[in-house]
């Protein structure tokens, strides 16, 4: 009998110990959350004018690459108030790659005109402040020429020039001249006849694209050696 009560006493005591163990307070949770990633915040796009012709403005955009390149744009206006209100845009262009952002051209503009501009996109929800004015070049009498860099690689590039008849009547021929800005050289041309003398280049129409009706346009292309320029200052004149 005495042994029976001893077993019960030990069992009871053991039960008390187990109950106390289950009732002990839990260890406090770590109050510091585990990071799940860093938010990417892109600043507004900025940029500057790097070239102009009679009918175009070329911009170099500065876009944050912290989140990877995202499309960015520039829009131009003919007054500060329109630019401030983002209304009556006169032209725009979108850069979808870093190469396009380095030389983004807005075409179809009016010669000798002041334009204000704003940048947007690039991963930011904000448009830039109004900048400008930037002026398109005064149009040469008779014709206008616009340069476009189409592609580049180490040591070379390909580009084209569009020639428009602005004389108001039919023309029989044209010539485009420019001077290389940084030691480039012309290596080949098509749809035109090209000659070079040092940094100076002169390109005349081919036999089949010199005659242009009023407001009509044509184009020629060329290969160059060296770094492809983002812009070229072109002069266009009529020939007979």
C-alpha cells in the first residue's frame, strides 16, 4: 500500500512539472522584418539639345539605369505656357534604347522657330521642368537637308540625309555640304554622288533624284569611318 501511494505521488509530482513546462512563456518574435527587395525609384529624365537643322531638333537624354533602361520621350512646344500645361505639342520622339536616347530627333518642325521642351518616362512618374527655348536653323533658300544616324559600330556608322524641295516650285537638282566635327571620313554613298576634301564633304543628287516637285523630298545614304556623329550641320543649295 505504501508503495502504491509512492508511485501516485511521483506521478502527481511529474504531472506538475510537465504542466509547468507547457505553461512557460514563448520566445518573443524577432521584430525586424525580413527584407523582400529594394524598391527602384527613378528620377525624372533630363537632357539637352545636341543638334538642330531647319526642320528638326536632336536631344541627348539622361536616363537612370538603376532599374534597367526604360523608354523615355521628349515633346516640343512653341510657347512656354503650352509646355507648362502640356498642350498643343508640335512634335515628339521616344527612345526605347540607350543608343536612341543618346541622339533622339524630333522632326517635322518649322525652320527658324523657338521651341520649348520637356522630357518624360525613363521609369519616373514625373515630367521634367520646362526647358528651352531651342531654335531650329534658318532654312536655306530652295531646299532643306536633314541628317539621321541609322546605326553605328566600333570604327564606323551608317546614316542618311533627307532632302526636301522648299522653293515653292519644281527644281532640277540639289547639293548638300557639311564638315565632319570629329575626324570622321566618308567611305561610300548611294543615291547621290559624293566628294570629300579633308573634313569637307559635298554630295550632289544622282541622275534620277535631282528633279523634285514643290515640297517633294528624296534621300541618300552613306557609310562613314569613325564615331557616328549625333548631328551634322548641313547646308542645301539648288543646282541647275
